[in-house]
């Protein structure tokens, strides 16, 4: 009887686990669909004819297939220039941000650094209190950085949030005994950082690199303020913004610098711009996906 009762209990537990797993997979599937379906809808809209889009008949499949919106985007010669500016800006921004973050996080993660709590508090202070847009613009103007690449790279090249994640990751994943043994063997901190800490921190490095790259790629508000006259320095996102504004104004009968002849509905142009702007990030993400979850979990643990 006892064995039969145990088997019955085990069977109930097994059935309960199956039900829980089904519910979990169903929930994950629904969440995934909420992320994927809107993007599929945007792709379908970008490849549909104007009449179907205006009538709101496009859902998840293109109707009246046409690539006029993408032709409009690529026919603009300055668009390729803006794309190159964005790639260069993102690479420089990510590289500089990672160098600054690593160089700040490593000493703050060592318990032997005097006043490290004070320095950490000063960095965290900037997450809650900022000068604002007007002081930032005045500072960029007085430094002579307006209309230059420096205004798009330097001001936001450091993130206190990423610093905290990197610091917590180093504290939890790099034992003090490992650093102390290296110091006893005669290695300096530059050698320890380059040959021990960084090779053991690939997950968090990949995660923060993705954070910096995606954040810089998608941002255009600072370029809107700092790049006004020099049209050759406009990044991709700002170029797409002006392209959409021109399409919107053309419907109202306005005449803008960028003429819209083949595509008059701005919704189609917006969809094409969204697809084109997100494709590079989507292509990069699979290469860092295996590090992303692990790096996020490590950085979230307080050391």
C-alpha cells in the first residue's frame, strides 16, 4: 500500500510538473509573439501598396506587394553617407564607452582601493541628477564640438549604470585570491586586467558592448540638437526622421528638401525606415546571444 501510495504521489507530481511546464511555455510563447508580431506587421506594411495601407487592410502579410518605400530610401545618395556616419559613430562610441567602463570598474571592484565607496557613490549620483539639455548644449557650444563627430560620441560615452553592472560582475566572478596570487608573482594591475580579468569576463563584456551599441544606434535626439547645418554628419536615425517629416509634409502640400514622389503615405515610409534601421542590430545580436543572458545574470548579482 505504501509503495502504491508513493507511486500515485509521484505520478501526481509528474502530472503537475507537466502542466506547469505547459503553462510556462505558453506564457513564453505569448510574450515572444508580442515582440515578433509587431515587427512582422511593420515589414508587411513596408512591402504593401499605399491603397491597402491607407485602408488598414495590412496585418501580417503584404498586400499589393511593392518595394517603392525601400527604393525611395536607397535612391537618396545622402542616405548611404548617413549610414556610414552611424556605423563609425557607433563603433567609436562603443569602443570608448567600454574602455572607460572597464578602466573605472576594475579598480572600484578591488577592496584594496581606498575610498572606492565614495567614488562609486559619485558615479551613481549622476544617474539621478543631471544638468539638463540646455546646459549640455551650452557646454558643447563653448567646447567647439557642435557640428562634429565629437558631439555624438563624447557626451554619452560613459554610463554609470553599465559601470555598476561591470563592477558587480568583477566582484562576483574574479576572486580576490586570484588577483593577490598574480600580484605575488610580480604582475602589475595592467597585466592582471589584460591577461586575467578581461578573458574571464567575456559574458559581461559582450553584454555591455551590446548595450552601448544598441543605445547609440537608436538615439537621434542629441544629433538633432548638435548637428543642424552640417548635413553630411547626420546619422542614420536623424536622416530617417527628416525623411519621414518630408513625407508627412508632402501630403499636406508642403514642399521640403527631400521630395517624395513615388510614396506619398508616410506610414509606408516609416515602416521601411524602421525595418532598415533595426536589421543591423538584429544581425549582430545572434553573435552575442550566448553571452547575453549569462552576462546579465552575473552583473545583476551584488558582490
